[in-house]
């Protein structure tokens, strides 16, 4: 969950403006001396590695910058630095709802859930042949403590110490019981002490030639337009990885990336592709496949509850009831998803969903008459222009969205049209991502499209939506509670969940949080986001699918894609 402050959908940039018959050489890049044994490069010709390396479409950028520092946010370094070059202790498997031991072989809570003891996996070596030990784990967390900018998940706010008790045991001591913190400790990439102890500034260090434990550690080629990674000669999983390497052409945008995908030049991608059955599967039904399970983040219209009248739950619920989510899903999302229910949970949290809350949550159902009735009873009268007003405050808002995020732009356009039916005026405002995200984080918006987090339990999902501890004043950067809402009645439930390890107790707490969410409607859920994934079996097999859902297919979610990288095989 290392990229949790950034959207998990930055790859959804624009509508595919291509026909099925389009062909082009996009993605064909020139070889280098490293990949050809000293041969000169030839423009337009692919590297010989293109025949044996898995080609991945990820991180759409015009050119590559060589940075393999796993302690930085995953959006700032090359894929798969944080999970594939380096590795974590644990990998959470969304499709199975469980942690897979990775560099750790086991873990155990103790001392009233204030101590976590982790046993490291025996026989693991760094790619330079040096042994991996628990001391490397303690050293890594020591770096996060020393350099606050590297503590991306704020683990030292609730850790007091991380100590290697032996070469195979590391002990985490917490300030309080905090069981949900397991994902942040377990997903932290681990670096080798013998290489990093002499790094002057790990915050700015680009780590151009990584020494790591992951399946692909060897930088074979690195140019502005392409880089290639080879296998770790000392990888700890015997016989893996089965594929020889990874290849990454630079695609400046979604259109170019999708063109390469449609033309069979890409083996694995995580892109939004409109009309995928026609434009992708239809070109090669034998080899072109996709899987979009609804286990991504939930897409919301966030309501700034510091602004009147959006501080009124009746207004928020009325806006929600004015929205025809079926139409939004059909027109904006190509029917790749479904309308959100009153829990706002995606299918990743299906086992937590309260059917009672779903059935009682009429505020997410399309009902214009009921929405108008709610606003009438609440004293929001329609003016001469048809816009409702109360205490001199018209129901007139801006709705922010990112320029080029075509699916979300279409969704936002539909929202602005549909709220007119209840006397609300919403004006669409598009911004580049940095300006959009700054407004979201600082609370300088009325309404805004946005996403939720993706974690093993709904604890942080609801804490971000309801927790008073996460509600910041306008102008102060908020990591996630962008709508700035706090429900005091939820705080004791969050505290109880932090100490709970019994699944039945955890589920009961989450069900109560779902009820509070539905009662207060702090923001407006639209639909669960698909986890985008496409693959081509012409040269490689072993990808997850609906028929074999051993992990998420999408390459966009570290560290879960490690489960896929280690299972792929050449044909």
C-alpha cells in the first residue's frame, strides 16, 4: 500500500481513439550495447530481448528516469522497484483475503497486541550473494525513523522500536495495540544494510544499480525510451522466475500504450480500454484476454462538509438520490462496474459487507421525487432560477475532476446534469492532476471526484471517511479525509478494532461502522473501481484470470503483483 496517497488509477488518462484495424510500430525501440553484446543501436528495431522478455505497459511517461530507490513512493521510481526488485516481509492477496509470507516465514502478535515478532525466511540471499537477515529489516526501519521523509505510512507514529533479536527474528514494539498496522510493516520494502549503511542521503539516492532480493534485480538496459531487467542470479524461490526478464518501452500516454497493447506488442498491462471485447479481444481471441474484478478503490463524489450547505447530511443524501448510477456506470464506465451500495465497499471487502446496511441504504438509490421531498422538508426552497436556496446560500457548487481522466470526466458530466433535477447547480471544473490533488488535500473545493484506499480490512476505509482524528482544518494537508468529516460515535469503534484479532469481533465492529457511514453519508459513493488488467498469452502464460483468480491481475498494485511475477512462464 505504499502508493496510498496517490490515485490507483493514474493510468486512466484518456479515451481510446482507435479503431480495431489501426496498426503502428508504437513501442518498437532500439537496442543498446548491453542488450546486444556490444552491437550498435538501430532506430526502429526492437531489442533481441523483446522475444524472451515480458513486455509490460506501466507508468505512462514520455521518457524514463533511472531511479530504483524502494524507500520512495512507488510513483517516483521505476516499476517494479518496490515489489519485484526489492521485496516486503508479507504480501496481502486481495483475491484470497490473506497475507502470503514473503521475506518473513511467520509472524505473531504478543503483549496485548503491542508486540509483533517476525521470523525471517531462511536461505534468502541478496542479489550480490550476501545473506539476508533480520538485521536488514531492523536497519530498514531505522532509516525510516532517521529520515522522516521516507516514513511514507507514518509507522513511527505508533512504533517505539524495531530490534533484531537474532539473525532470524525481528521484534516490533508498538506504543498501543494497532493490529491494522500489520499491512504497513509487512509491505515495507527491505534494503540491505551492507549496501545502504554508507548512503549519505537515502532520500535523494537514485540507487541506479540495485542489490536486492527480488526476482528481477539486474539492469540490462536503461535508455530514455526503454529499460530492461534480468533475473536475480540468487533468487530464493527455486526455479523462479521462469521468465528471463522484463521489458519497459516508454509510452507518453494511454492512447500510445493501448495502441501497443492492441497490436500485440505488450504482454501485460493495467489500462482502461473502452469497448475491450471489440478492440482488444476481437483482434486475437485466442491470446488477448482481460479481467476487471471490482476490487479497486471506490470512486466518490467527495462533499466538502466544512462548507454550507454541504455540512447538512440531508443535502448530501438528496444529491446522492438524484444520481442515476446505472447510467453513470453504463456511459462513463462501459458497464465495467456496478453502482455503489450504502456501505460503499468494493468487492475486495465482500466478506465484511453488512446486508442490513445495504437494504436500509435508500440514499444511494435513484429517486428524484424523494430527493426533492427531502430538500423541501429541510427548507431549501427553489428560487426563480430553479436553484434551491436557504439562508441566502444557493445550492450551487463546482465539481472538480482531472483533465484527461476520460471515464471520470464523463461520470462528472452526468452528475452535473442529473443534480439539476433537484434544484442543484454543479459546474464541471477540470484541472491537471497536481492542482486537482492539492485542492483535494487542502479542502479548497466544493465537490470533487476522488478515490478511496485499498487495504486488507475496511478499518482505514471508514477511518478515512468518519474518523475525527483524520479530519483536518481547511488549508492543512489531509492525507485522506478530504471531505473533512468526523463522526465522534465512530472513534471508540476504531479504537476497539485496533486491538481486535478475533475475526468475529472485527466483523461486528465493521458492521457498526457501516451503519454510521450510511446514517451520516459523509460523501457520495458512485461505483467500485475495477482493477484493470490485460494480458497476451502468445508468448507467456500463468496470468491470473476469472477462471484462475490466484491474485489480482493488475500490475498497478504493489506488492501484490509479486504473486504474478513469480508465476509467469514462457510458452
